[in-house]
C-alpha cells in the first residue's frame, strides 16, 4: 500500500480521520513532502515568505488494525528513497545560528550519485533520515513541528534505513504519520534545517501488546537508545538517561549501581535537535550490552 503526499496533516490528533487502514504487520509506503511543503523551488525564495500554515506536513495518518491504547507500535524502516534535490534555509532568529544572522538565505542541494552536493568543493554521502514520525496523542492536537512523548519532530539522525522505532499507542489504530525527510543532517540541526527533501519511506508496522519499552525508543544494528524531548537540553538529556537506566535494570537485568556506571562508561548522550519548540536528546547504548546479558528487543 502507498499513501500519497496529497494526504497530509499538520497536527497529530486522535480526531484526524485515517487516510488508510492496514492489517497488523503490514508494509506501507509513505510518499512525503519536504518540511516546506514543496514551497521552495529556487534559491531566490526566503523562509520568511513561506505560508507557515503549511510547514512540516506529515503524510497520513495510518490506522493499524489491532493497535490499542497502551500498546507499542513497532515501525521498521525498510527503505527511504529521496528526490533529486533538497533545500536548506537560514534566517535571523531561527535556530542557534539565527542569533548571529542579519539576512535570510536559501540553498538548493542537488543529490547526485548518492551524494548531497553542498558546493563545488564539498560532497556529503546521503544518510536519509525521517525528521517527523509519530502517533496520535490520547487527546488534543500536537503540531507536527513539535516533538514529545508521541514522537513527532524528533529530528533524530538515527531514524533511518535499518532502524526500528517504537512509539506509544494512545489512540485506536495508533494513527501513524510521518514526513520531514533529510538527505543529510548533523546532530543539533543548528541552522533550523538539514538538507530538507521529499521522498518515499517504506515501513513495516506492528502493534505490540504488553511491551515494556520506554517510548520513543530506537534500535539500530549497533545501538539502542531512549529519546526524550523537553524545554531544555539538560532536562531532555536527563530524562533519556534515567529512562535508559530503568530499562537496563528492569529489562536487561543489570544491578542498579552497575546500570548507572555503565551509562558513564559506554552510554552516549547526544543532541538530536535544539531548534524546535521542544528540544530533543537521546541516550545511546551499544547493542553489545544487550547481547552480553542475552536481552532481545521485541
């Protein structure tokens, strides 16, 4: 099944009618717009001139049969195909770098031979990332540009091909939506964007019952990680760290003091983004730790 980029939302809410419905365990392709909704087509256009009511579109939502409140939605990212070019912008008062800018600028980034062409001297291998991916909260509406316990605009550069993301189910069917792809992005996203790009994301979605993972939770081939968003980097980092410690004790089987010590020895706190209404951090632990204790993720 494919959901077209003509079916988007700008807030995640249990009141959004699903645009498609699939069986538990189905594979689905989401066609996505870039975070600007395709509004930027040339370098003469500026961030301040965009229609801000159509920023950060998320394709969906998708209803997964059997997904009930209290479950966890397992999203396996199977493939990300990108458009032939991306876009970057900067502007005064936007992002960390915005504090020192006096003018806006826009840059078109071609994608050629698997590389993002930054300029005539710099070429970066693409590392496709999903910036916005989340489920509906139990009540109310959360703008797609805001991260939180539901996922949303986490801008975590580890959410790419081969990763598995675990999200909370707070509404019937989960109501999964996603968008805001990046061809390349650095931790922090300090200028308020990565290489913003349209594309197609193929995922497998499975509702897990009685799953104890602290969502949002992410696993890759080399690490597993808790992801937290908060008002400050310190609060987000602390929450991600403490939730990982609890997982190591309650599920992996580590002794309390060793769990904390391990995080100081082998755990890495990393900044996902520091430019959204809530900032996001993650705590990464090598997958070898889980293997040493015989722990397997659901």
